[in-house]
C-alpha cells in the first residue's frame, strides 16, 4: 500500500502565551501544500523495518513512523514490538524546515497501521496528540486554525488556491530551539513566563507584511510568524529571503513554522516560476508547489 504525506505551511503563527508544560500556546493557521513524501507499506513476516531514501532522515525507532507503529500495535492490544510490516519512505519534504514532514509521515502511518491492526479512530487521535503538536493537523489537512499547542483544530474555509515558492536556506532549525530563542527575545522584552510580549508580536507582524494586498487573491487574513524575528536574529538569511520574495512580487512571504523554510505566495504560476528561478542559488534550494484544499487533501491522503 502506498500513501502520500503532504507538507504544510503556517500562513500565520502567533505565540499567545507560554505554558507550564514547556510548550507554547499558539494561534496558527495551517495550510496543506502539494509537496509530499511517499510511504510504501509491505506486509510480510518478520520484525518491523523502516528504510528511507534520504540518508539524512533517521530510519530507526526515533523516526515518528516507527513510533506510530509502536503506538498502534499497542493500541490494538498486541504485545511486544510491532512486526510483519516493512515501510519505505521516499523523503521529499525537507527536514528541519517547518514544513511538518515528520509529523505528516506520522499521521499517514497512524492511519495505515490503524487499518492493518484495527484500531479505533479515538485511539488514532490520542496517538497523534502524543506523537507531536502538529500531528493531529495532518489527520485533517486543508486550511485549519490550530489553538493550544496547535493541536486543537478548527477547519476553516479553504484559502483561494495559490502558487507557493519554498526557499530552503543551507541550515535547518530545530523546533525546540526556535521556541527557546523566542523565549529569550520575549524575556528581554520583559514578559517572560506570561503572555506573549505585545511589542514583539507587533514588530514581527508588521515585518511579516501585514494584511493582504489590494487586488491580490492571496489569503484574506494576515500572514506572519512570531517565531520569525527570533530565528532571523540567529540566521539573518531568513529575513533576506523574505525580502527577496517580496521583491519578486510575492503576495505574501513569511517563514513557515519554526523554520528554516520561507514561503512566498503567488497568484500566477509564471510569477512564482520567475521567483523560484531568481531565489535559487548554490546555497539555497527552492521548490515550486501549490496549496491543496481540504477535499483534495483528504482524497489524496486517504488510505
Ligand atoms: O510537539 P513537538 O515534538 O513537535 O514539539 C517539539 C518542541 O517544540 C517541543 O518540545 C517544544 O519545545 C516546542 N513547542 C512549543 N510549543 C508548541 C509546539 C512545540 O514550545 N506549541
């Protein structure tokens, strides 16, 4: 069985507060994009096995696919370690990019294992929450509002279709680190441990481009990312890429999630293709893709 695991971008990401459990309370708008990994599941006798075509991608029991297998195996009432399935991962979503690749693979794997081993939907949702804050989103897809850790989800009306240029700088960012950098910045702004520093939020909001441009058919809400300023303080390349995408007439441009990928939204494919060519360099990889609405996501990601 073969399934596609689609990436996401965060059209907007606001850090609302810090929480006692070390997580941050968010208000984020997720958007699915057509870029995807492909997972192939083969049922055969023997120990569970995971292989990946990208040597940079871990294929041991730290991989969320492996952890998804473990959880579904146990949820089905079986004992010991999962077995009798081999998974091959064709990795196309860049790692440590804020595009949700690992989380999307995990959600795809949860769905497939739940079918193989007859696990109820409620157990699948519980496992998704346990595997990571972004994983539950990938059980739904499309345009969705995420509250709490980003895992309390509300489907939104699909945004108008847009072309997406993704720019990957030559470094990745760990999610944990990005939030720690945000904490430091918010702490300096004098509001550590409480509500998000208003000054910080406003600053990154305006630097992220503000509201939709007149005449554009991009998203009818603000695009911007509160983590962008904190990550760009360590990696100025992020801010340079955002500026370069705007100079290429992106309707909107911002860092996705905790980075390091930056996205630009375009109404017309030709404009997106031009920006894709202009932004690519020896040190920056670019990808041209498009948004994916919920019904398409659910059809294409179905098991
Ligand atoms: O849930 P996940 O494993 O993807 O999160 C990785 C790390 O990112 C967490 O350990 C936490 O430090 C940070 N995080 C956060 N607030 C969120 C989501 C993630 O602080 N809402």
